[in-house]
């Protein structure tokens, strides 16, 4: 992100309070990622717009997973900007790689090092992260009062960067990060080295060794998705007194959550994170606050 200026707080607030878009003009938005055919984002955004008497179109741009996928991301971003889109959401696997295609980053996106929402404003591309906000809100609602003494997180990619930041903001005292690519976990830890959270995070290689006394587990990997079936860790490593949170929301009940519930663990699915990050993104796209309760009802309906 070196060389990309951070968007000011004033600029971020302005994006949230004044869209400058006429009600009669269609607001063009969408989602760029891979294997996103089952995304519930179009319905959530368009139904919310209908409820607010806005004309909003939300398109899916499902890119092929290949060596040229970054080139496809670049060309798709160019195309939607030329087409007059207000902005787009970004999902797996582009939340970090998209940064080099942007002009500015919000304060949160810069801290986290991942972007899931891009706005096109006055010829500039501004990256935001609403995933962190979404995970925080989800955790507070589904796991209220849960111990934050020690948590193990699987995954240090785009989603993992957001969930790690959220856990630190929530007050996690000891956050253990594991990723198949150890360098990615170290990069994530280094991101917070100069922050007030320095010292609360460590990279681990042996998940089992840290899970034996952990308060909770976070799955921030794609494992468990319809297109990545299975579980990132077997139930033998779980204990009934633990909580388990998953960022996956399709399906809502992943194998990991099902096995955790069977053991008696408190669990948090990825649905509420999806809803709250979408509500925040809607606000950015349109300048209108979203009704998260209404968006949640639409999410459950689908």
C-alpha cells in the first residue's frame, strides 16, 4: 500500500452522508470475485434500495480462477468505472491484490490491509473495508459475553485481516494466527506492530497446541464454502467450553459449525457479518443509511 494515500476521515464521512446521486438515476453497483453465483448481495442491496425508493442495480462479476485472474480484475474494474458504477464490492480472492489498482484507502482499509468495497469518485478509486465492522457487529450479537482471553484464527488473507482487526478492537488479549502460508500470517502480525495492539498477536505453526486452552476459534478461510467443502480443523480439537465463529455464510451451517454445536460450543455463523458489511457498503454506495434489520430479513429469505 506504500504510495497510496489514506482517505481522510472527513472524506470517508462525506462519502457516507452525501452521495450526490439523483434518486431518478440508477445507481450501478456490483460484486467482483470468484465462485460468487450464490451470493445474496444482489437481493440485499436491491431490496433495500427499493424500500428507500432508489433505483439500484447490483451485478455479479464472477471471474475465472486462473493465473490471469488479476488481469481480469484490472479489466473488470476499468470497465465498471467507465460504465459509471458508483462502486463495487470485492471478495475472495481479490481483497488484498485490488489495493494496487486504487488511488486512496480509508483509514480502516489501510490499517487492515484489505479492501472489500471500492468507490469511484471524481476519477479516483477509493478503497474501504466494511468486513471488520461486519464481524465486530456479528460477534457482539451472536457471542455476547464470550471470553476474549485467547482466540485462534485460521487464515490471514483478506477476510482474516478484517477479522483479526475486529478481534483486537473487541479486546482480544491473545490472538494466535495460523495460515498455510506462514509469511502471510507474519505480514498480518507485522501490520499491527506499531499499533496499540502490538504484542497481542502471534503466529502459530501448531494449531492443536494453542487450541487446548483457547477461548475460541475463528475460521477466516474459504474452507466450508459450497465450492470449498469440508472443515479447516477436525472436531477432536474442539472443546464444549469454546466458542467458534465462521466467516462462511453459504452454507450458513458449515461442517465446522455443525460439529461445534454438536459438542455444545457457542457458535457464530457468517450470515450476520455478511449483512452488516453489506449495510455499511450500501451506505457508502448510496449515501443513505441502510436498515440492517430489513437487510437481515432479506438475507434469511434467500
